[in-house]
C-alpha cells in the first residue's frame, strides 16, 4: 500500500514521495525552553517519533531536524524572573526536555539546532526580505508585510478581508487578528543584555523567522515534511510559509502534519491555563513513562486526547499485560509472519493508524496458528515503530518479579479480596502499591 499522510495544507490524505528518495527531509518545531514540557507537548514529540519510525520502516532514510527556541519573549521574561542568565535557564530546561523524551523512548533527531547559534542565517533571510520589499522597518523592529504575501494564511484557511492590517510585536496571537508580524525586534530595555548585531539594527529575532532560517539551512528551500501541534498552524506555521516562500519563490514544505491536543476536561492543557501535567508528575504517581506512550498510541495522532489518571492507569495495566505475554514467548526468535507484517504496514501507511496497529498486536498474541517464536519475531519487528521497548521492559519486569514475587502476590490477593468486598478505596490503595513496586 502506498504511504499516505493527511496534509493540513490540502485538507486531505495524499500519497507521500520525498523530493530526493530515499532521503526524507523532516523538520519539527522543537520546544521553547523556558519551563518543563507538559504531556500535551510530549504527545506531539511521540507523534513525530512514530512518523520518523514509520518512514524508516518503509525504507526511507530520515534527516530529522528539530530546533530549540532559546531566545524569545518567554525565555527572556523567565530568565529575569529567575534572576539567571538566558543561557543557564535555557540549557537547564533543554536538558530536562531531552531527558523526558529519552524516557519516552523517542529517538533523538539527527540535528538539534539552537536559535542563538543560528542568528547569522536569520539576519541574512531578513535582509533578503527587506531587499525584495516584503518587509519594512518600523520604530521597534523589522516587520513582514502580509499584504504582499500571496495566499497568506492558506494553511489555516484564513482570508484577509481588511486591507488596513496593523502590526504586532508579540510572537503569538489569534487567527481572528492577522497582522504584520515581527521578523526582528530592536534592542529594548526589557531584553537586558540579550541582543545581536545586525545591519538593520541591534536586537533579536522574532520566533517565526527562527524556524524558517534553521529549517532551510539544514534541509534546503523546500522540505518534505514539517510537523507540529495543531496550535502552531496559526500564526507560527502560516508565518513560516509566508516569509520562506517570499524569500525563495518556492513551496516551503510539501506536507504539513499536525498532532491533536491533550485536554484536561473541556480545556486544552497549557501553561497559560495552569492545568499542566509533566512527565515527572506521571512518574511520581508510580506510572512508567512508556504507559503514557502506550496511551498516545491508542489514539490517532490527529484525535484530541482527553487525559485522565484512570485512562493512564488502564494503559499501564494493558502495557504490563502485553509485556507479560511477550515474556512468555519462546526466547529463540523465529520469522516475521508475512500476513501480520503486511497488515501492520498497511495500517501505518494509512496516515499512521496506531490504534489499528495496536489492535493487530493483540490479535497476533491470541492467534494459536502462529508459533511463539514467530510471534516474538513479529512483535519485535512491530516494536521498531511502536517504540515500546519490549525487550527492555521484559528484562525490567523479570528483574522486578525475581526481587519481590511474594510481596506482589500478597498485595494482588489483598486487592482482589477488597474488590470483591467492594472496598474500592482499599483496592485503589493496593493498586498504587503494586504499581509503585513494578515501576521502580
């Protein structure tokens, strides 16, 4: 089956073929490192990881590039609040972010580019936009003139009806108010010592120009795929397209893939609403990080996730069952079952349908017509994409059971008794105690 992805730009599934096969140029918007990423952010990076693994499963070589936004409004503001240097602040949160993604078994990108280390490319791009007349100088910075951008906002299905468009210095704003956006912000008192020299005036880059400059410097003027969360469609990705295509006259990215939100109740999880949950919170509640990865796999990447601790508990229980089944299979690896392999690839190639792929794993486990050694080989092959780290978890579970078999057995028996007696409070406490042992 041909590999198909839902392209936000066209609003439909399209067959994917890279510009220069077998190489795929994949750019993903990375974190703004002014705080700890929450699980809504991390879900997007799980999606990026599954995308990369799917491409590699299809035989492509993926040049995956991710940026680190280490200079912008938020990072500067936070460094002032914490009374620390911008470098110290952003380095600390970058380290935490990468540790979290490692815990989720997310492959590190081929290239990680920091904004502060790529200022020259941003300055050159802004200079070109000024020269061709699509950018202009104002009292507080250099702005992009959206009235001179053909089909501005096409990614977000945006139509500009008001010809008298104002400008905005802030990096983020809503799609109801499209405005000329800042490419470069002149040095201001609130920025302190954070500024860079440029021929058009000392200052710092706007958020949107950072990604355009770094993406094109690493992957060329036209990308195969650009990814991010749905919240980045406007203004960030719309502005990337406008400035990049104005500068080159070429399509900036052929495919745009956007992941769904993680919601808490009826609200999107976000730092501004104060309803975030971090991976540290997950671990402190005695859940394995890969239980959250499993939960993410149970939903299509474009589907919103309504997070609850009960849903995560169910995912951890199911993941432990999966590892238990896997550990009981013959240790000598057989051959990948062709029928299951073809079905698995078919689900992946239909816009990364991980819920169907997971259902296939459970069908394989229950199939008495497939030898155990072949089941093991097939599951390990599937794990190249699912990234659940089956062999490592198998060893962890075996070690845990060897260390505390009687303790877990006793707690499990007590919990079962409590459930039969409908003492759900005690049952929940015992469940937490068992999970705490299993994830240590």
